[in-house]
């Protein structure tokens, strides 16, 4: 049996194709041409996404004594976003192409002078990718060749458009047209979606779709303290939709305009060892990702340099994942100090402090914030689980098998039940009976269409860990049935009690 490399160039294309073909993800409003940056989750996708959320909630909230849950509204008072700094500071640098009318994020548009024999003869530009430097060098070589310039070409010096000098703007070509002179200087672009609350449509009615779920937990901090019987250190967790008007949504569901977040604000004493707490949460998050099936080899840590931290941040570490399009941020864990609570206390006039029994004094707690996108985890588990193999069928012929090696914790379907033959009532009846019993606790699937081998392949492709076949021995002998495991494709006889124990131990 041979398996396709998980880092093959066509992996992303294969995953996107599978997502559409098997009902994981659809383009939103597809019959009208779609809407860039928005996606719908199909029958299998909604199950996988729910399982990711449920696993996180069980481990983050229900299995801990120091974290409680909350659900806040998507639209909050506009002063929330003024106090948090989002109205003034939640911006991306934007560059327009005046000819093509396309827009680019300035920090994702890279350029370099073309230097021949120590003299700048022009500029080249490319959009950010895993091959940014190589693509710029290739563009520089092509620039030199097309213009017939003689001499030694120096290595390119990549910079993004936020670093360009005013006198360079007119010299840098647009990625859309390849010609210089059409790019605008970078300008701030607020990514929050505006809306109106109430009947009036004037400045007094302007509000926003939330760009993050965190602020809801900060503004309800005192409500939780007063009602939740919590003591420091403790966390407030939330899962919910957020919205950002991304300039360039890309890489399928990795960067979209509507997405779902799982965030937790962990409040600690102002004198607590925040660095130690920060490290503990980084490791907790890393181990959790491994527990739902992400390979440790695909994970790495990126520590934000001090010069790039927000002024209130004591430290931020991102857990990175190796996607087919490069190593990208998956989960951010930030030490935010007490900035947010202080901002809301000042803006609202309502103190956000807490009384410490030990020291008999009031203070504003500091916070550690692990924040992750459900959609990014969804894409990561699909990419890590996808494989193509050459296997032999029951007749010995070699065929291609596409398989999703999803963890049983998050697989959309936990077990599939097959009668060996669909025209034998005794087999069908027993299979239906088992299927109904399994459905009480698990996502189970019944299938009696086609040969057993074909049914196995369909379940392999959607990531079902186990298939159960009811055969004549089940009816005529000891009542056991055939259990077939997805990853090894091995089969063994098992009874109903053993199956329930296997599922219970693996899924929960």
C-alpha cells in the first residue's frame, strides 16, 4: 500500500475538491456566482464543525473547575468598540490599483528594486506567498531579460508596501497590470462591518458587527463575578461568530469575512506570575490540538518580537500549523495585562475591579487570552487527515483509496452500519435495529447500496473511523458482527457491548 505525501503540491486543491464533493463546505450564494470571503457548511461540514466546538467546550469549560461559559450578542453598544480601540485602530493598510480597481493589503504586497551592476534600473512586485523572495528574483530576471539589460543582477531585497518611500510609489508596478504608476500610497482601512440599529439611518444609529468575541467577555466581567461564584484565577469562555471586512480573503476558509471563534479570557491576580501562566496555556492549547488529531510535526511556536507587540501586551505566542500553502497562525495566546478592563471601566464609569480576600484590597485582574478560529482548525484537520493510497480490493485488483484519517473525537460520522445484502430482511432488520440504537448516542450512518467494498470507500472518504457489517453469522450464530477499521482496513468480529465500549472510550 502506497500513500501520497501530505505535503504534495496538489493537496490544497484535493481538499477543496473533497470539501465540495462530499458536502463539507460550499461557496456561499453559489448559484448567484458566490460572494468572496463567505462560505456555507454542508451536512458533513456542519457535523465536523460542531464536533470541534463540542470537544473544545468539553475540555475548556466542562472538564475544568476554573472556567465558565458565556454567550454575548454579535451587535453590542458602539461605545464598546470605541473603548476597545477598534473604531480608531482596527485597520489594515490598503493599496489601490487605479487602473484595475483592485485592492491589496499593503503588508501582503512585496516589491524590490532591480539592481544591475550597482544601479537601480526598475522595480518588481509580487503578492505574498511561501515563495515571495524566489518570485521576486524570478520577476527581476524576467525584467532584465525583456529589456535587454546587460550586467550582473543583484539579489532582490524584499520589502512590503508599508515600508516603501514616497518617491518609490510611482515606480512600483501593480501586480494586476504589471505596469508602474497606478498604485496609491498605503492608507488605513477599518475592517469592521457597519450596520444601523433602529429605524434611523444616521450617525446616531451606527453600530458594528463584532470583529472578535473577546470584548463581550470583558464587558460582562462583573456580571460573571457577581453571579458565577468564581474566584481568581478563573476564565470566561465563548464560542461565536465574528466578522471582518478582509481586503483579500484567501486560501479557502483560512481567511474569510465571516468566521467562528473560540476564545477564553483567563483572569489572574495582578501580582501573579503571568509568564508562567502564559506558558501553561500555550502548552494546554498545543496538547489539545494534538488530542483532536493534528500531528505534532505540523505544529510550531512563533513568539512575537517585542517591537511588534501592542503597547499593552506583555507577550504573544502563536501556535503555527503547516498548511499546504505554508506555515500560518492557528492559535494565538496573548498576555493582555489589564488594558481591556481598564478601558471599559474608564469609558463606562463602572469599576471593573475585584476584591481580594487575602490582601483585603481591590484591583483590576490581568488576563491571558487563548483565541482560535474554528474554521482554521476545520481546515487544518482536513489537510492533516487527507491521504490518497493504492490498495487492493477484494478481488486483488489495485485501486485508489481516498481517506480522511480524522480523529474519532471530531469525525462527522462515528460508525456506519451495513447489512451484507439489502434484499435479506433478517440482515436488514438487525442492521436497522443496531443503527437506531447507535443513533441515540452517536452520529451513525446506515448504507445498503452497492458492494461492501464500495460502501467502505465512501465512508473512508468522509472520515468514518469504523464500519459494522451485519452478515449471516450475526443472525445464525453468536450475534457478533464484522468491525472494519478505517486506517488499517483490518476486520475483526465484535459484539454489541464491545462496540459500545470502543465508541465510548474513543469519542468522549
